[in-house]
């Protein structure tokens, strides 16, 4: 039996984290680096990425890129592999929520939502999976949402993309798990990030959301650490195709 204390050790692993400039993506990048991985952060905002990398040290590198531009994915994949070699772990945290009501959804808003939230996780994974297959080991972690299974006002495009993430995760697992590559998703509840600023800027609304959880509070960024390490490490070797809701029991009520 392996030492249980080593189950979450990522020493020697290379991770790619999209959306690493802020929020849950940056938190994922921080915790994976703390667990021993060399981490490449990908996001549009070069300055915010550089601040994270400077704070992390020599085991961090950055790629400033717009993942919503599908024709750039191949180049982004090459750039991601350049600093430390091809990644063993991919965390897809980049996302957008246009918050357009159904009657107001625009083609441009729809397209950027689907490209960034749904197409980018697939096509970037597709580009990086061959190196994982060659190693016989890989971890893909997508970001689902409360809206993967629930409809929220102003969320028709975002919710559709996140429902797609649920099926994408299962389909990735079916396609690649026999090659040693697991695919799972984290479904966060309400966490204070740039994407949820509209929620947390309204104290009454934030309090109502907290009251809907079983635990009785909204999420703290540190609440993502354990689930992220679990899904990115050998601790989850027999877990694939799953959406793990990290929502304080919001979806249980």
C-alpha cells in the first residue's frame, strides 16, 4: 500500500490552468504549484498573470492568449508545452457569463460564451492529450456550474455552455480514460470572484444564496483546494466522468 500522505503530491507533474489571472482559476494555479507541480497559467490579461507568476516563483510560467479564438488553440497548446514540457494536468477554469436575458441574447454573446466555456476546453484538451497518452497518465478538470443542472435568470447562454460541460466531461472520460487520462469537473457554488461580482455586490442576494446551502454560507476560495488536488492527483485514479459539486450543499436542497 502506498503512503497515503503521497496521494496528493504533484512533484514532477506539469499543469496547465486556464483563467489563471483571477478567481478560482488563479486559486487552482496556486494550490497545484504548492503541491509540487510546475504550472503554466493561461489568460488574456498578461499583467495579472505576471503578478501570479512572480508570486509563485520559478515553477510558474505564463501564456497570454484569448482562448475564445478557436483558430489560436493549436498555437496556445504549443506555447503551453514550451516552458516545462507537455502538461500532465489541464484545468479549464477560463469562462465568461454575459448575463443576457433570453430575449436579449446576441449572436456575438452566444458565440463567445460557447467558444470560451465549451469549445476551448475540448479543443485545448484534444491538442494536449496525445502527450498524455504517450505517458499513460493525465488529468483533465473542467469547470461546471450550478447552472449545469439548474436554470438561472439571465443565464441561458452560460447555462447551456455549462450543461454542455457536464456531457463533455463524460464524453472525455469515455474517450480517453483507457489511456490513463481521467476527466472530471468541479461545479462550484457561489464563490466571490470577478464572474460573480454582480451577486456579491448585493448583500441581500448573497445572503439568500448562503441560506440556500446546507452549510449556511457561500464559498471561500480555499474551499476549492481539496477537491482540486483530489481530481488532479493519483488520489482520484479510479474517478472519471464525474461532476463534483463544491457548493456547500446548494444543489442538495
